[in-house]
């Protein structure tokens, strides 16, 4: 459940994919290219099933759904090759990201990233936009045993920040990510994009119109 109104928010944790950057479009394009190489088409149902999960889970879902003979490791290597090219050519920040990060830094909020992605997908993004120094830590798939929607990654984030989960504002774009943050007890703000506007965001504090939604700064007192 959302934090009690009397609990002060003292830190902020961002999801990465689809929240800070429009990577979900790139992941979808990557999956589409992989399946077209195998004379198959990517369905909306498969996109929804894969979204927000750890890489190995998403690829296993693709293999089962499409009856592929490939292993997870084979698909991961192919995914990494396609995705790296798309990051360099097409990746863009979500609207409002830079303004929000500047405001949070100006008010000295500790910041973290908690993503289901693997380091080899996260590192090129952070390096491309020189973001690493803005955050105290970056948690990726390798840092947890249970992926989202399990709350482990957000409980770990709160522990690293030295605060209770109820003192952390979490930004998530997907149903699975929001379920993880809500289960952890964080003040969860859903920021859906085109790929997730029809998701179920039950339990979140509110559904924002974007990272520049005035309610975000109001809740943080900035």
C-alpha cells in the first residue's frame, strides 16, 4: 500500500526501462527483429507477458510462446547485438527526466536505479547520457534472486539508502514493476507510457501524467 501521509519521503528510486528512457520501444523492436528472422511476428500479448521481467525470464517466455529451438543464451546474445545498435541510433530520454533529476539533485535527495535489465544493457545507457554520477547505486538483475514483481529489488534499494521502504518514492512504468514497489511498501508512482497505459496500477499512490507531473514535486515537498 502507499505510504502514510505522515511518513516523510527522503529518497527516490527510478526504474530505467520505459521510465527514464524509451527502451521498451527498442526492446519491442529487438524482439520483433528476432522473431522475423525466424519467420514469426511479435504479438501484443507476448510483449505484455515479457515486459518488466528479468532478461532470462522474458526470453524463456518468448521461447515457450513461439516454440523456438533456441536457448536463452543464444537469444540473449542476439538480443544484445541488436539492442546495442538501437541504443546508439535511437535511444531518447522520456519527457521531463532532466528537469526532475535536476530538481531532486538541487534538494539533495539520494537517488537510485532499480531495473530488471542486465548490466550489459544498462551500462551503455548510463554512459551515453553521463548519468552514473547522479545516482548512489544502480541495482540490476544480477543483484537480486527474485525479479519483479517480487519486492526484493526495492527492499534492497531501501536498505542501501538506509531508510524504510515507506520513505522511498519509486517511479515505475509497468504493472509488474509497480506490483514490486507496492509490495515493498514504497510510495509508488506509476508513470505509464504508450506501451503500458492499459496496465493495472492497483495500490500505487497515484498515476502520473509524466515525469513532469506537478504531484510528484508536491509529494516530495520541492
